[in-house]
C-alpha cells in the first residue's frame, strides 16, 4: 500500500503545500518538495526579534537565516507566492515561558499582530544531492525522522538566547564521507558541511540509539556517524531564554518554500 509520504514524494510543491494547509498531511517533510529549500521555523514577539536575529547571525551553521516576515504579516512573500506561515507547516510546537506547552497543526488561533517569523535553512535540502550522488539516506528510505542530539558544542549568545548546538546524524559509508562533506558544503543555507565526523562521545553524545528528537537510525557495518548542525538549535535557545511565547516547527516537520535549493540569494520578489 502506498503511504501519503510515498505519494507526496512524487507530487509537485503546490500539491504538497495544499495537503499540508488543509490538514490532510501532518507527518515529516523529509524527501518532499525535492529541488526546493526546506526551512525550520521560529516565531517570536517583536520585542525579542532583534536579539534572535543577532543569535542567528552569530551562529550561521545551526541557524542559517533564509527569510524574515514583516511584523504581524503571516504571508512570507519572499519565500513563496502563496505561503501562509500559520497553516503551511505540518505541525507546530508552542512554547510558553520556555516550556513546550503543546503541538498543533495550525496557529491561526494564536497568531498576533506583533509576531515576527524567521525561516532557517534545513539539512533536508542537501539530502537530495546525497541521494543523487548514490549516498543512501536511511531515514528517508525508511520513512522516519532524522535522529537529532544535544551536543556539547556551545553557540554564541545574543541577548537572552544561548545554549548548546543540536546536531543531526546520518550513517555514511566510510569511503563516501569525503563526498558527503564536499556535497553538503555546497549548501550553506542548509547547514553546509558537517560539524563532526566519527566518535559521538567527542561531542557529548553517549548513545546514538537514543536521540533527543526524531527516531533512531542504525550505523551499518562499514559506516561512520556524521553530524551536521541542526535547526532545532534555536528551539533549545528559546527554551533557555524562557520568553513568554514562541512558536516553532515540530522537529522534522518543515516549511517547504518556493526557493530553488541552489539559489544564491534566497528571496522571491513580490508580485505586483
């Protein structure tokens, strides 16, 4: 039986976004919208937006800034011709005072006129290039969410935002690690090259079978664990900042934009 994910992997971006907006698809977005930039999401009150933008600027590996909304405007017109940030992500996490309050499929009921939305590049984007180069991506092949871990790597603080870097892991054949590094380095808006290769313990990860987010993925015989900076990092910083309200994507459930993955400047011009 064909799953919704398998069907949508073959669908064009308008169909994928339509399924998400109407609530018919609420699962992870790995492997969907191939050829287009996927992004992580953080939505904050305007009072905290400048400090958060500084945090992204100081930590471009885990927080590659792709787009910022106008204050109070949920339509992210620089990322797509018809993107409504309130409905076009499969699932959202709602944080209050730094604690995860609940997850929801839509934020239309809690959107406020003082909110600013930030879109941050996602590692899902470079996975297409890995697959095309003959490097398997286990979590996509098995319809899972990529494993993500809290590392011991410090980020550079800005205002109330600080914390450790979150990393995502993929098992790569030892003879293809150099290729994976070279391929992913072409996508700086999608976290770029890995931050660590090899021993998980060197970056504070005690057990790769027990990720902090996502699902476990095996490291097969002859494979090496490879770790990339992850867009869940700002969620950790938001938790630590304990601001009154913040909205993020649920890990693995991204915003798919209309920006081509290989675009040098990730901005669409508004139509007249």
